[in-house]
C-alpha cells in the first residue's frame, strides 16, 4: 500500500520530489539559522565558522533546487 506504520502513526512514503522539497526547506532553514548565529555570537572564530556553514548550506540548497527543477520539467 505504500504506507509504513511507525509507533502507531501512519507515515506515507515520500517520492523523490517530495524528499528533495523537504530537504530543500530544511537546508534553507539551516542557512538562515547559521547566518543568524553568526550575528548573535561574539567569538570571531565561531562567527567565521557559522558564516562558512551558511555558505556551504547555501550551495547545498542551490544543488537541491537544481535537482528539483530538473525533476519538475
């Protein structure tokens, strides 16, 4: 039937596009989080790390968006 039961909760299996969409949203949220963290902390090294993480996640989001665009055409 395509459904899994996990701890008494019905969970539908996601198709590839649904998974990509979900992870794209997660990754975009990570970008925003790391950008905010970089503004919130005072330690220079930590700021640099969070900025780099935000940039890395932005690249991941860009790649996921490219894949999603390809799948939707």
